[in-house]
């Protein structure tokens, strides 16, 4: 996915990054080079990649000139399936 928009991280996502010990550069990697992207609730999208021993899911909104990171999750393959990803 070619990202030309600015990536902005919401306050909620910043809290989750800290709580879940996720590095911001990993979030950017998921947005720029996702393994898969799917539509989720409220018009948002979810993207994921496998990183080390877990899958990183990034929930985001595409707006006119920016991508807003809503939240981030470290998940296993079972939870990944619940988000509706098909390529797992």
C-alpha cells in the first residue's frame, strides 16, 4: 500500500503503544507494507504484519490528507482470524 498521506497517531493509540510495548516504527511498517488490509467497523480499516513472535494489527482511518492510527494490538493467529483477515 503506497502511503502518501501523513500518518498521525491518536492519543488512544499512543497509550496502547506504551502499554503494549510496541515501537512506532513497527506501526509505520504495517501501514506502509501490510500483509493484508481489511475493512472493520465504523468505516475503519485494519492492517497486519507478522513481527517476531506475534502479529501486529493496526486499526486506522483514512482521511483526506492523513492516516489516523486509532489503536494497535499484538495478537495471535486466532484473534487475527476474528478480524476477518483472509490471508492467514
